[in-house]
């Protein structure tokens, strides 16, 4: 019969070993922190997008869209600085864009958290491998591709 970590902790079996290494308890705490980070990031992103959608509908909800003429994305929304500038003016599309940017950055924050956890554990291989992910993402965002 297999006893899970939770059962061992409830029964007190093997706690001396787990406390001496600290890794099992530390991993469970990291999983809780990571889960909270991801849930919070998605919730904040959803609220920002919802606020932008409500503002958009409040401003333009009664107008009929004109599909005969193509209008691309506004130039301010093609750069992160322009998005932040327009957010200060409560522009609806920039709020939606900011919410989506937050949604993209949430998993990146999780990777950064993992890098910090691996660094604390002095696991250099995982630190290096984990740094590749945010490096590629940041490069692609900065390059605009």
C-alpha cells in the first residue's frame, strides 16, 4: 500500500527525514505558491480584460460596425509603451491589450519563480535550463515578432 506525502505528514511518518532535507516540504510549499501565482495572474488578467470590454461597450456598444473598410490595430497598441500610455487614459482597447499582456506574463512569472527556487536549492542545471524559457520569450517580445 502506497502512502502519499500528505498521509505521511498527517501520520508523522518520515517527518524527521523530510525536515532534515527540507526538499519535500519546500517543494509542496513551492507548488502552493506557484498555484496561487497562476490563479491570481489569470484572475487579474480576466478583470482587466472585463473592465476594458465594459468600457468598450459603454463607448461604442450602440454603434454599428463598418466592415466595408478594414481598420488595423491602432499604432499605440503595437508597442508596450503605447499600451501603458493609453491605459492611463482609460482607453478600452489598451485595457484589453494590458489584460492579455498580463495573461502572457503570468506563466513567465511562474518560470522566474521556478528559477529562484532552483537557485535557492543550488540546482544550477535547472536554473540554466529554466532561464532559456524567459530569455526566448523576452527576446521575442522585445524584437516584436
